[in-house]
């Protein structure tokens, strides 16, 4: 029997496999990284994701950092792709988790700063 976490991972992997490649969606993109900070009421965590442009899917999903959160993820795809298609070299955004912790909505918010480079 598959656990709920294993099923969510498999679903995410399938969505990534089905998504078009970043390189085909943004020709000329040579580098992309996102600095992601997840904030809670008591603090936060920060990390950097670097993407291999030629292999990465044009799908930007970040799991909620709260292990108790059900169905929590942040879909940054629309914001990131809009910036990349406009050939922005730096951009930022935020997203609230839409998952739940027990009977309450998850309160986690992520903020991100993107850096991109393009060939001339």
C-alpha cells in the first residue's frame, strides 16, 4: 500500500514529466535560480534552487515545509514563466500555502527572488 506522501510524490513527478521543457518555453534562457524563503509566525527557512535549463520542466512547485500540512504546495509557475517570457533578469513574488494543518488553513508563506540570464 502506498502512503499519502508517496502518492503525492508520484503525482508531482508525473506533472513534472508531463510539463514542457523550460528550454523549449523560453529559448535563449541560459541560467535560472530561485532563492526561496518560507516564513512562519516564528521564523523561517531559506534555500536556493538552481535549475538545469536544458532538462528542467517549465513547472515550479515547492512543497510546503510543514510536515503536518496536507495537500500543501506552492505553485510558482505562472509568476516565474511570466518573468522569464519577458526576459526579466531579476524578479520576485510570494505565495500562500493552500493546504491545511488539522482543521485550520496552513499559515505558511514563501517569498522568492529569481535570477535569470539569457543568451544575446
